[in-house]
């Protein structure tokens, strides 16, 4: 019946007679009704098992007074019989969970939605979810009455373990990275073995080190960028161009690094290290050369070495499922730590001397320090990195140009959608699918549906309104953060007279403040971010340190929280075709964030030239305020499609 209804929805949406929100609500109601039948039967069976356990408990109490060997043996066998019936009930749950997964998978494939993950997780807090506690209680009671070495205990435990589906902070943190997560138990043994063969601990550490160093490189110049600009004859507000030129180059570098990672991981990381080394040398030498052009070109070259797309891709492709979530969390932590360490390191570089005719001071030292850091990393990379075996058809695999790879896409999609674990063996799925009269039709349509996007245009056609809103939110939060960070040295110097050391400490504490923050609902976080931006405006004669610090903390921490929720939702609503390939979800989010940083830094420079330092703060905050309001309005307009 549900398959027939899915076919009706497919035709209706093609004809334009049915809307997305109505389809989701109708299908949810139908599926809820069918699941309710299963739940009621489960309640009935659990009641029968509980009644039998109560009766066996009374018999056991009587035998404690008059122990009879034959009756003890019979009692033990009766407990084993209850255990077998419990296993049967668990398998019944398993069978129906698999049926739910398959109909949800068919719904997603036919209508192009990604509804499965939301449906499963949204029902986790339903009153019926208390059935899991009841099952656990009965399981514990049965096991406690059996002999410790009884084989049926292992059977009960193994069956119950398949129904476990937990969510913790590590899983939430890993979602920040927008890295495709695979099931730790899904897939065949061969697939698991291949994942272990690709995994190399030192290579993963090098990948994370690249992430950390790049974030340090991005933000180490923030406290001194205005001073560097003025020393070369430019306005202090040119710091926006100095900081933002790296982001401009990253817009383009993210694309070719993402494409390059289809074939190799070592060569992109090697190229990234060399380019960043040269870029930092140019940045440092611009002072002695007296050239603002060399300074900007150095930062552009640093941006051309941004390998964050490779960093994400490596974790997704080369880290085995059993530790992929931990690796994803480490990626996010490395980024946050690098953001904090950059300004902190700049605050420590308070010196001034000459070496072989080169000026070494607080302005040039960040460039020399990072050049040395990338040189050390380059040597470490060359010695220790192990290129994973991508196979001769690596390019075909990521571009989706062969029929064999289409089959693999379907297998991976099968793992990514639905429950955290497959509740039935893959052989059973194949047997069921072969008996499905619509299987061949679904297979042929899914082969095309699951191919990754091969161009910017094809990627854009896959962006649903929900995805566009999430990308807008990502743009908004990156824009607000970049306005706050990039102009901090100018604003604090103009209003409070802060020196480089004070600004560095402030930015370092700001970066570290986000590490212990957990999830907050999206709209509330956006409202907090909006409040932080509004609080930052200079509306009175006196602008105090307390006002600036409080508004900065509120803006920065809210933006980081929004980013976590935003990327989690983005991974949920984004098409499966954008989960891999060159033009993947990670690339789109990186581009949205990078463009936001470019626009923000450009706004600072333009506002400084047109309005001067005295009006810089309000002039740059006004666009941030408008973008925040637009993002909140867009979120509210697509709220149902995001959460329902």
C-alpha cells in the first residue's frame, strides 16, 4: 500500500498537483499508522513475556524453600524458552525496522527527498520510544535468570545490539565538518577490510596538522594587519584587503583541490605546503621591499594553498568507519584550535631586530614563523605520508562515469540512508529486491539519480530551497564572524587604544570559548547572533570596552553554534548526489563561507575608505545586520521542510 502511495506522490509532484510539505505530512501519517500496529503487537507480546516471567519468579521462590533437582532443571528450561521467544520478538522488531527503512529509502529515491534521517531521529523522543526501555528491562530479567555461560545469552545480546541507535556529542561535533559518515557495522567484510587497508594513522595526523596550520596561518596576521598596512603607506582599514585576499584565492583553490583529491591526496597536500611556504615568505619580505602589492600577492598565494577540501575528503574516504566520527571531531577541533592559536601566537612575537638585512619584528615575524612551520610540515609530509590506494578507476569512481561505479553509489547510499545499522543481512535485501516488481525500474532511475554533480551548473540544480537557506545561513555566520575578527585590531585600537598583545589575547580567548559549547536550536542561535550584532553598534557618544567585548563574545559564540547546527541540517537536506565527487557538499559549504569572508573583508576596506575609522564600525555592521535578518526570515519560511 505504501509503495503504491509513493508512486502516486511521484506522479502528483511531477504534474505539480501536490506540494512537498503536504506529501511529507501525509506520508508521515501513513507510516506512523502502520508502525502503530507493530507497536501495539509488541506491547501485547511483551506483556505475555512479562506474565511468564512473573510466574517463573513465583516458581523459583517456592524452590528456594524446597529445592528439587528435576523442577530446577524444568525451571531453567522454561527460562530458556522465554529467552527464545524474546529473540523471536527482537527479530520481529528487526524485520519491521528493515521494512520501514526500505519504504523510506524508496520514498527518498522516487521523490528526491532526504527524509529518512529526519524521520528516524524525530521519532526517537516519541512516547513509543519507551518501548526500548521495556525491552531492555525484560532482556536484563531473562539474562539474570540464565546461567552465565548459556549460549542463548549471546544470542539475545547479539540480537538486541542490532537495535541500538545512540546519538552523543561526538556525533554532533563530527557533523560540523560536513564529512560523510558511514555505519560502523554496515557493508561487507571486504568493504571493511578495504577501509582498514587505506587507513594510516600518521597520514591522518598529517591531514589534521594541515588543517591546524592553515587556520593558524589565516588568523595569525589579524592583530598586526592594520599596522602592516599603515607601515606600507596604506590606510589602517586596508587590513580587510590584507586578510581577505587569502579568502579570495581560497574560493578558486577549493575547486581544483577538490578535483585533485579524486586522484591523489599526497600531491595536493605537498603542493599546498610549498605554496603556503612561498606565500608566507613573500608576506614577510614585503616590509623590507616596501611593497603593498607583494604583501597582497603573498596572502593570495597562501589562499591558493588552502587544502581544506582535501582534508575533509581524506577523512571521508580513507578513515575506517569505526573511527570516522572521532576523526571528524578532531578535524573540527583542529580548526577551532588553530583559530585560537593564530592570534595568541601573534601576541607573543613582540621583537625587533635585523638578520642578514631582513627586518624581524612583530609585523613580519608571523610570515617567517609560518614559513618555517610549513617547511617543517613539508619535510614531515614527505617522510611520513602514505598515499592511500585509490585504485585504477579512482577518477571514474568520483565522476560517476561507469556503470560499475553507479552500483557502488547505490551501495553507499544504502549505507548512508535509514537507520544507523542495517538490521538485516545484505543477502536478504537482495532477495527481497529481486522479488520486487519495481526493482529494475528503481535501479535504472537510481543509477542516474545517485551520480555526483559533475559541474557547478549541475550542482546548482540539486540545491533545494532548504539547502539554499542553509548555505545562506552559513554565508551569514561567516560574514558576521569575519567582520568581527578582521576589524578587531582597528576598532579596539581606535576606541580603546589596545596594543597588539591585548588584541591577540582577546582573539585567542574568543577562539577557545567555542570549544565547550554544545548544540542550541537553530533559530535561537540565529537570534542570539543577531543580538550580538545589534549590541556591537555605536549608538552613544561613549563606546565602552564592556559593550564591545560582550557583543563580540555573543556574536562569535553564537556564530559557532549556528555553524554546527547549520552543517548538521545541511548534510540532512542535501541531495545524495552532493555527498561525493568534485562538486560536493563540503565544497559548497567551503565556497559559501569563503565568499562571505571575501565580501566581509571587502566591506571593511570599502567602508574605511569611504567613511573613515570613526564610522567604520556601524558601516560594516549594517550589512551584517541585514544578512542576519534575511537568514532568520529564510529559516522561518523553510522551517517545516528542515525539521518536518
